[in-house]
C-alpha cells in the first residue's frame, strides 16, 4: 500500500478570489502551471519552451501564445527570451508579477 505524501504550492488568495473569475479557463490553467513550476520551486520565475507549455496545459501552440499575451496584458506575468536554446523551439523566462494580482484582489 502506498502512502500519500502531501505537497503543495502556495498561491496568493487574490489569484482565486479575484482573478479566477476574470480569467478564461485556459488563461487560469496557464497561470497555474507557471505558479506551480516557479513558486513550487521557491522561485518567482521559470523557463519553459513552448512545447512544454503545450504539454503541461493541454493547449495548442496558438492557444498558449494567445493566453501568454493575455496574462502579460493583465500584468500577471512578464516574459523574456531565455539565453537557453532548444532546437526547433523558443525558450522564454516567465516571471510572476504578484504586486498587481494582490492589489487588484484587495480592491474587492
């Protein structure tokens, strides 16, 4: 019998209380992946290549790119080109911007 060992990633309440109802399901899913792989590793940023985000979110490349752009416009994430190179794909660094997320959540 296997023993379940709980683990977790801390997510600011404002993401659930304010942003969850304002984001599409795909935007929210993408944000959760970025949070999981950054805050879950005790960092505020993470590097992904596009195919990784497609696989982790179950979204198409077009959908991933559209939702990344939307989260940038909403000032929830920043994206910069990474120095890492992967043949046939682009690698970007995704940084969380929680100041805006938390401020918006506190307005309610």
